[in-house]
């Protein structure tokens, strides 16, 4: 399995990046790379402007970096989000 991490938006200021055991709040969009088909997300906006709430009707979700039960979230998140800062945007491809 190949993991690719790309910074899309740099943080304005970063004194400390995310570390294992940190509680992170993220918004995400799951897309099939080959087709562009959206399969999951914390909240989705349709082309007509209407939206579909994410898990638990939230626009973001919380998880503890490096400490999730197997299969709860993609394992690439632990690697792809380590060191990330508030306000930063990344693309993680697994």
C-alpha cells in the first residue's frame, strides 16, 4: 500500500504539530481516485448547493491520533495527519 501526503494549505502559524495521543478535530472527504466518486465525508455539499450532514450530523469529527480501534478510521490518517497544524489542509491518498 502506497501512502501519499500533500500539503494543500499551509497553516498561518504552527508552534506544535499533531502528535500521537492528541485529540484531533477534522473535516474530510473520501473520494475514489480513479473515478472521482465521493464515498464518505464529515459533511458533503451537493452540486445544487444542498448539504448532507456527516456522521452524527456534524461537519467535523474527533479522534485520537494513533489510538483508534482497528478499522474505525482509515489507518493512513495516523501517518498522514501526524505533524499537522491547526488551519492546515492536506490530501492523504491511500
